[in-house]
C-alpha cells in the first residue's frame, strides 16, 4: 500500500493506493492516518511538509478505524467494539475488546 501527502493551495491532500483512509489527525509538523486494507490497518505518520513517511505500524485484525486519538501511551484506534493502542516510536500495537461500541472519546 502506498500513501501520499501533497500540499496544494493551502490544503493538505492525503491519498492511499491499495487501502482506504479511515481516520486522520494532523499537527503542525505531521499527519497521522489510519489506513485499512482488508482485515488489517496501518497507522502511518507522515511529515506534513515533505510527505515523507516517518513511521508505520500494522494492526492485525483491525478492519476499520472510526476514531483516532493521541494519548500519552500512543495512538488509540477504535473499530466498533475493538480498540488498539499503537506506539509509533516502538513500532508496537496491542488490541483489546471493549464492552460495547464506542462512538466518541
């Protein structure tokens, strides 16, 4: 799967070939996106200016990501009644079941 980031007319455009962009969070310097491909998802951090990929972690069994939020322990991705905590610095992820569907956090 290939992800690209382009800056045009004061807008940042992100696209994925071979996957579906499910969620995105942007800061001043980076863009973090959750991209689904089949039954798994990648969490990818891109440099906001150059579009260069900085880090990527695959989360096995996470078939979508409706919510994405940065926390002190890493990034939290939520899909229906499953959540994953992804540490882009260490290249790790762990998933766990939720007691029900989480619609916001």
